């Protein structure tokens, strides 16, 4: 994920967090820069799958990637099971809380 250089440069010595969600397309994106260096970036949606996966997953992601929060299949909604192992917006809410708590401490 990219941000304008002046934003990343202004964050040197601090943590910079980008977080975005769009419920219409079940899309989540977040990225974390530490001292001006991108350390984690994830962007995924139910339609496009994983579009970006840079850096090591953060601790709050483990249960989601580990299958602990699957999306129940609803045959009235779709014949196919949900295309991701979790709902991006659910991870997005957890990510937002975890990243804000980490940034405030």
C-alpha cells in the first residue's frame, strides 16, 4: 500500500496507520508503517480475494487466518460458500481496535 511520501516522511519516529473498510463490497485494507518503513499491509475483499499481503501478520489476525471465525453458509444468499476464511469487515473492526490501542500506548 502506498501513501504520499510526505505523509510517510512526517511519521518518521512514530507509527503511521491506514485503515479503510467498504461494506458494499466487503473490503478491508490496513497498513502500518513504523519509523517510516512499511511493516504490514493487507487488502482483501470477498470479490477479489487477497489483493495485498505484505509483511508478517499481526497478532490479532491469527484467529481469523486460523479459521476460528468462518462465515456461516447461507444458501438463500448464495449457492457458494463465502470465498474467504472470515468476513473482512469483522477482521477490520478488530484491526481498528487493536491498531488504535497500540498507537495510544
